[in-house]
C-alpha cells in the first residue's frame, strides 16, 4: 500500500508541475497516460487514477482524440487552489513552519520610501517568515509573483501595487475570499482591501499652505509622471483644492514622461519655453521623488535666470538621495513616515494571521513639513 501511495503521489506531483508551468499556454497538451507511465516507470492504472482525480477537480479536460488539456474555462486562481486541494507540491512550495508572508514591492533598491517600508516590516515582524520580491514596476510580473506565492501556500501578502487603475484579477479573487492581503501606499478603488498609506492629501496641503503664506500666488505643480496612481491623483486634487480654499484660482501644471529620459536633458527646452510663457510663476511643488530629481536636474541644466528663480517644496524628498544637495542645505520638503507605514503593515498582517478581521481597516500615516535651511 505504501508503494502504491508513493507512486500515485509521484504522478500527481509530476502532472501538477506541468500544469503549474504551462498554465498560461493556450492549447497546451499534457502527455498521454502511456508517456507518463514510461517517463516515471509506473503502471498505466496508477497514471489513470491520477488523471481521473485531476479531471474530477475540473483542472483538466480530456477528449478521446483531442488529448488532455488544462481547463481554460476556469480561472488560474481556481486551478492553483485545486492543485493545493489535492495536496500537490508545486515548484518551490514552502515548508509549513510558522506563518509565511510574501512582501511584493515595485522596487527594492534605489528609493528611500520603499526601502524604509521594507526595513520596518523586517524589523518589526513577530514570528512570521518574510519573503521579499520585486515586481519591477510591471503588472505582468506582479501577477506572476502573486500567483507564485499563492501556489506556494503563503499565509499572507503585503503588496505595494504597481497600478491602481488596472489591477490584476488575482487581487479581486483574494479580496472576495478575504485572504490576508494588505496594500501599502496605494489603494485600489472598488475593492474592500485593507491599506496603509501616507496622508497624500495633507502632504500637498502643507506644501501649498507654506507657499501661500510665504506670499506666492503663482504656484506650479511639477509632475514627471504621465500615468498617475492613486497617491498622485490625490496629490493633484489636493493641490487644486488647497489653492481654491485660499481663493487662489491660478493653478499651473507641467507634466511629462520622466521615465523616458533619466538624464532630463531632452525635456529642458520645452520646460524653458513653458517658463518663458508663464513668467509669473515663482514657486513650485514637485509632485514626488522622481519629479524632484528631474526638477533639480533641469533647473541646474537651464542655469540662470531659472535656477534660483523659484521657491520649491519637494514631496517625498530625502536629503541623502540628492547627492548634489548637502544635507545641511536642504530645501523645504514634505517627509513621509515611510518606516511607520511598514510598521503598521506588518502589525496589521499579524492581526490577520491571528484571525482578526481587517478587511475594512484603513490607516493613514501623517506627513510633516521640514522647512529649508538653505
């Protein structure tokens, strides 16, 4: 009996691995019973039993002359769940020693905000196993990682979403199943998911109020992002509202696709033309960290009379990241408490893993303004 069980498990694991690896390939055919038997050295009866279980779970579709295919009429999430329901061992499955949390970030290195969030999660987790991965700002990669960790049977996921307008279908499934999925920095409209975020609206209000109180009437919102996520959308709306609340109806906007040229050189001529056409502008709010980098580079390239013409407030600024600006000469900036965001995320995950309902939990972490000493 033990030998029969071993051989049956051997076939199930073999077929599960093939399904997992080819789940996105339309028309992919699994090997025949004879081919599997020959490859694994098991009887056709054992193979047939394994195939029958996969068919009963609706994971495969069999036709006499059409071969055996992965069921394309059900979602990939249901297929992955079905594999786990029969106890299959998909690639890289985790040993169940304690709880395991996957942390999926758009990038891991090169940004103070993201690295601080990650540092807090690692520093403040309890007895959970933490796995960290990077989506590289790709929706496709994000989808693959979520599927991968669901297949690995993790207990929870902390996700810094790539986008909030186009979100992956697995996220919708996990939301309806009340799987412990926590979003950081961004929300996904229409989904009842817990999230922890900086106070993006108040960040811009702090910046705008400072500039208005300093006597500036003509303020430019400088954004190096053509595509906006939820945080940037809230910041732009807050900029408009903050000016309107002060009866200032002269908002200026300049947006471009900063990712197309990290050097900023190719954007300078058009920016100069914009400034020359709007000579009243005397203050700027840089919408995020990337926008601040581009703004600093572009003004430096343009030189006088542009370089020192404006009072600037940088959002997401961190003096250590701007190598050309000494920390003791930093400008005015708005600072997110990134570490606090990560800390709140892992604490909330700990509650979820202990059976506490966190589905409607929203945590907004205050930001603060740091006045320049330049």
